[in-house]
């Protein structure tokens, strides 16, 4: 069966005869005899149970049986199915009755007679699309489950095996990989050679391809785990091939891969919103190629994960989807947008990229950077913790197993001036009491001004807690995020390339805190050192943090020399520095008269650092002089 350029071209086999049919005639080619089969008026209107002959006749071409052109090119067309054919008496032969199934497709002007191929794993809004296309005169071709879903709803649909005259095979691996499908998609309507080839082979044009792919993402990232064989079977082959073919021939074939585009497609096919112009076709084609590229990137990433030993891939493609256009970038003159990483590595990684915003103004470029910094820092801690961030640096961090409200207050008090207008993050749900404290807490600087924040982010909120927090400000952005997982990929762009590294996600239990001084820290001092070490990982280098009793007292960040960062941190810690722990993100190049000695003189009880300097012994000797403990970790934590 095929339909070409407004002519119905049909071939069907019944008994030992080959039939071709138009709205006026059936022709039977059998041996050396030929005869006419009549079609009733009802058949011409679409009710194709034919029996009554007609004497009206239209010109037809009868070609030798078995030849390449063994079919009829007829002058009329209609849509329908014929189950019973009656061959009239031919010469002295008796009448022959036979049973067959003939599918007939019409081509016409506008949408009349056009064909749409639907093959969908995600059947969202399938009926909306199918009904709309049917109303516009499209004939529907479909595969497997999509065809069954349409038939269940009473919609006329032609299964793809009736187009190819070839059954699905190899457990469904081969369905649409056939010239009868891809010829109909790829043929350029303006080239007579292409259209003649379709006529010669009885192939009909396909004018719309709507396909989405096997759910590879959800299959290979399922919590219960996926075997290699299951992953392989969820790699779609036929779908991407049809999408690419339709996208290549987008001047003649529309291609849709996203259910969100169905309404717009139908609207334009009805002639609204500028109709189906070339710009619309190209946008759909771009989206189709991008869709397939993202899918293939996920497959390649997964296969690399199955075969590599943790080394970096020699090449990679990172699929990203625009989540939102931002008002501007870091500064008003810079254009910006936020893209969600759709790679498998990020698929279940949690974090700000997949956070839900419950309230407040739209997120800005800087909001995303600050929220990400706050969330990554607070996720370092197991104990209930509050982190306050300003310009991506934690200016306040405090933990408490018994009183989270007090932890919040301590985090703000660490640097109340910087905390004002900052981002607050919690690693535990926000309930009504905590929300009320966030709403009403006064700045420690004057005891009167309510603290102002850009963002609050937490793993969840109670219903009442969310209600109370929304009352703080219409502008306050309230985010709900999932904890970030370990093993994330980190990319940083430089001119002409990208830097790739694994995340700095070491925990205290992953490293050894080695005592290198005469004095060893007490258990309490060791815990303070580990707390300061957790904090310093998230401060811009050169970084120094000072902590005591589960809270950060001060930090120095981003200074070109380490001693200046130490001086800033000591000044912020003020009188509380006595008996505290100091952490450095890298080794101390000098000790005497430098950061180490200044910390000892200020009253720091324990210093934790990576070690590795050629002057490590100077640092140890300095600590021994002042009775300060020093720990080496062997691990550096630069952050640029």
C-alpha cells in the first residue's frame, strides 16, 4: 500500500491474485486474465465492504505480474479498509470470492490525506495530539504500544507493519527500520526523482513524525539497580533514526519530540500563530537533533561508567536544558540563563540545580552561585547545622544536636554585618519554631533591625513552617533542595576549553589527623579541629577558619597571602579565640612572625593543616614553643 502525490496506489494479496484498487475500479492480475471488481458508493465514501459492481470505469494501467512496476497507479483516492473482494466473471471462469485486508491511504491538498507517524514511550497528551491530527485530516500510523493505546480509544490507526508489509522482529528491535518508513520520511517533495522512486516502490510520504525515546535515564538510574543487559535493551535505535531522518528533511516533514509542543503544533497546523512556516520547522528540527544528542550522550556516559576504572573519559558531551532565562548575569550588562545538567552523573545528584522554589522573587545569577555554595557547605555536616553565606563564602556556620534555633543565632552572630542580605541554609527540615525565629530575629549589631535574607534553603519545610516563613517577605526566595551526593563532576570553563575534576567531597572519616607536635589535642579540641576543617574547604583560598564548640568564630578568605587571611580570621574571632581550633586550606610557607605564630600568640589551642612545606619543622617548633597542638592531614583544599 502507498499513497503518492494525491493518487492512491494499493497492492494486496488474496488467494493467488494480486489486487490494486482505486475509488472506481479493482483490477485483478492473474495469469493472462484480468477482470474488474466493482466498488459500491458506500465504499467510495469510506464504508468499504464492497459487493455491488459498478460500470463506471477510469483509466488504469495493468503491468506484467512480477515486474518492478507490478501495481496500478490510479487517478482517485480514498481512506479505508476492504475486507471482502468479489471478482466478477472473467471469460468463462466462475466468480471467485476471496478474503483479504487492504489498507488505503489518501493524499490531498492541505492536511487532507497527510500521514503522521506516532511512536511514543511517554504517552503524555497522546489523545490530545491524535484527536487533533485526526480532525485535521491526518491518517495515523503507529507502532506497538502507541497503536494499542489509540485503538483502545477508538481512533483509526494503521500499524507500521501494515506499511512495511513486514512484522516486528528480534523482540521489537526492528520495527520501523524499513525503506517504506524512511523513504516516506526522507523523500524531498520538490525532487521529481525522489517522488518517482516512491511511486516505483509503492511508498507513501510521511508528513509528521512524533517520537520520544525509550526511558533510558530512568532505567539506568533506578534505585534498585539495572543490569548491563537491561541497560542495553533500553538503548533506542529506531526512534533516534526516525527523529534524525525527519529533522534532516524538516522542510517537508515536521518532527516533534516533546509533548509540551503538541498544543503549539496543532495550533499552527490550524493556521494560527503564523502557521507552519520554515522558522517553526527549523526550531522543531533543532530540538529534535538536540534531543537525540542528549540521549546519545547519556548512553555514552553510561557505557563509559560500565567499562572505565574511574579515569576521565577521552571525550564527553554534557547535555544541558535551559531551566530559566535570568534577568542578567553577575552584572546588569551581562546576559545569563540557568541550565540544568541532564547527564547521568547529575541525574540523582541533588543540589540547587533541581531545587523547588516555594516562594519569592525569581532567582538571579548570583543567587544561584550563593545558594549552591551555602547548600554544598551545609551538606558537609551530619549534625543539624545552619550555614550563612555571602558572596559564596560561609560567614557563619554552627551545629547543634539539641537546639537548632540557637545554632541559627550563633551562625548569624559570627558575622552579623555580612549575614545581612545573605543566604541561610539548613540540613534539616524547617518547622514552625525555626521559621518564626528566621522571621523575627533581630540583628545583633543593633538589636532592633530584623535580619534580611535573599534565600533560605532546606531539605523540606513543615506546612506551618512554610506558611510562617512566607510571611517574612514577598521577595524571600524559599528553596527546597535534595542533599548533594558524593562523586559529582566539576567543570570550570576557561577560554577555549573546560577544566574537569571530581568534587572535593572528602569527609573527616576519610583522612587521618596526625599529631606532629609534643602536645596532642584533647577530644574536644580534635572535634573543633575537624569542624574548622569542614568549614575551610568551602572558603576561597587563601583560606583560614577558626572554630570552637560547634561554631565558626571567624574566617579569612581570598587573600593573596596566607598571613593576611589568618589576621582577618583572628580579628573576627575576637575574645572567643582562646582555646579554639584553626584550619588552613594549605600548608604554611612560613611560621615565625607569620600566620602560625600569630595564631599561637592569639590563644589558638590546635592548628590543622595539610603539611608538605619545606619549612614544616619551623611550624612544628613554633607550636611546641607556645604549647599549641598541630595536626597534619596530608590533604590540601584549595578553592579558586
